[in-house]
């Protein structure tokens, strides 16, 4: 039996806090207690130390333009646009197959991703990061048009986003060759 809060993971601590918060809210609403003591609990590491700032629409358009106009980066432009407009994890976007894209209903079903083995090699799996990661995402018309063009110009590829050789995007290579060196 754990003896202090250090023996529980931060996620477990948040779940326990949530359960206590719900119980105390009911007790407070029913008049058994005057206030909810769980509201005073702070879990270390509960909030981000660094909060990223979102790009403004103009900045995002400029960023996409850089990818579209660069002779090397344009191969991955649709991948970057999909990440920006859907919020998918890169490992989910790189594993996205055409069978999980519905361009008529304008939605993407996130069902698979790539994971790394201990030796560094990648494998394709339907085991996602969390149970909630299995989801359906609406896609805007701007991205739908790009995906239609991609499907029409690469009709035999299994994966939506792939390299010029037709292989799924290897994220380590993508980060090292295209992202870190440019941005």
C-alpha cells in the first residue's frame, strides 16, 4: 500500500482528485459540508511549465507557404498541414491509411499509429497512446482539397502521407532532416 503521494503517478493522483472533487461537490450541495476541500488540493506537475503559443491564421498561412514553395519540404507539406488542422499526433498522421479517410463526410478516423521498439525500429499498430486517442476528426475544406489531390496523384499508396518512395513517413528522419534543420 502506498504511504505517500510520491508512490502514485501524476495521472493516478489526478484521477483520485477528480473522484474526491465529485464526492465533495455532492456533499457540499446536500449541505453536509460547507465547502469542497478537494478544490484546495494542488498536484505537483499538474499544469504545464511551458504553455505554447498558437500561430495566428496569418502566421500559419506563411508557415504553410514556406513548406509549399520549398523544393525539398513540399513533399511533406500536406503532412504538416494535416498536423496543423487536425491536432493529430505525428505518429498517428504518419500511420493514417486511406481506408480511414472519408473525403465525402470530411472526417478522419484515428485508429493506428507507429510505435518504437526498444531497438529503435518502428512498427505499425492499432494500439494508440490512450483509449481516448481512438477518435474521429472533422477536417476542413482546405485540407480535404489537399487530400483529394494527394489521393489522385498517388492512387496506389496505402498511407495518406508518405515519402517520395511510397513509404510511410519515418518521424525520426522527418524531424532530423526537414524540421530541425529548417526551423
